[in-house]
C-alpha cells in the first residue's frame, strides 16, 4: 500500500472518496485507510504537523488506466487539477494530478 501525508484528514478523505472512488477500510482522525477495488489499491492517509514538508514531497504513486483518455476526462470533470499528458521516449502516456492536499499522483496508460 501507499501512505500519504495530509494536512486535513476530512478534506483528504472527501477527495479520495468523492473524486477518485475510494472506499474506507477504517477512518480515524489520526490514521485512515482506503481501498479502490477497480485499481486493486490500498491507500493510507496520515496527518502531518502544520507547515510540515511531508505533504507534496512524498511518493508519487501511478495508477494504470486501460482507458487513459477516459480516466483523465473523469478527473477533469470532477474538478481535479491535472497536468498535461505526455510521454518520455517510447513510454506509455502519463499525466500528473494533485489531491486536495497538494500531493502529486499519476496515471499511466496501460498497454
């Protein structure tokens, strides 16, 4: 699983549930765990101290998407901040997007 630091647990939970379709395994003010059945992914959220450098500097998890364009359009329709899709050399297309806390995540086109 991936653990992400957040500044505001309630806001982060609302983002991952409402915009990305995660469901809660358990939820506390100090640590929460979510899962996404379609992506077969577990994501844990941990609060950080105010003004900490933990948020936005952690891991950059990428999710594979069979329908890359559809996944990107769904994020944009939900009001999620996204970057510009690109590729590096022969790589599949990929794009960065940001959660409610400023953490970067990515989608990579499944081949």
